[in-house]
C-alpha cells in the first residue's frame, strides 16, 4: 500500500486529494511537524531534505508534491499519450509549484506579481472548466490546491476574477477534495 507522509495543513493534502481522485488506497502517515518529526533519522531516510510530502510506493520513494502528482498520474495511466498534451499538464503542475508559489511568497511584491499571473488564468478559465480543458486532470489538483492555499493563507480575493472563483468552487466541490481536506 502507498504511504503518504505529511503534516496537517501541509502540501501532503494536495497529494491526498489526487489519491482520492484516483480512488487509490493509501496510508497517511501524519508527522508531528511542530515536534520536528520530519527532522528525525527515520524520516530523513525517506526524504533527506526533511520536507513533506513524501510518498513511498514499495521500493520507490518520491518527494516534492508536484513530482508525486506526476508520478501518480503516470503510474495509474492518467497522462495523455500525446506528448504535447502531456507537456501542457507538466507545464501547469510546474507553474503551480514554482511560478505561482514563488509569486505568493513575495511579501510586499505579492500583489503586483499576482496581478501579472491572474489575468491570463482568468482568461483561460473563462473558456474552459479546467486548466487543460473540460475534465479535471492532475494539473488542476496542483493549480487548484495552490490557489486555494492563496485564499486560506494570504486572504487572496478572487472576486475580480470570477472564472477563477468558479474554478475554485468546482475543485472544492469535488467529493475527493472534500474527503482529502477533511482528513
């Protein structure tokens, strides 16, 4: 059985959401981050960086939420056969975990940085239900999670961006999302 290591309110919840979408059994190993469980030798043997999440799948260990998402999508056959379509999914997972997260971490520069990123997202999501088309993909799990964290952690207001707000409602209304985030 897959083992997902993480803490409460960590990026492990992103992976949990995707595992719930895949309807794949897994064990969630909740690390007491406040007590430094992620810095203990046992966990450092899984992820030497001492960060969460990490996924153990038999002999395979993958850490970094975006890498885990792509690994799972590949393992369970949820990446398109067409290399161009796969590239679009990779692009949005990496955008979410790098460009978007970096913009959110800008402190005083957050608002202008997000002001550059949100209008194109608004336009894309005005034309389609999910970031790569009509159906939810692993790219939406990455993007929807980070946008949701932006609201929770930074109080970002998406009301000027109704398509993004509607997208977040679609993501948040999914049974798999609700199950993962409640756990």
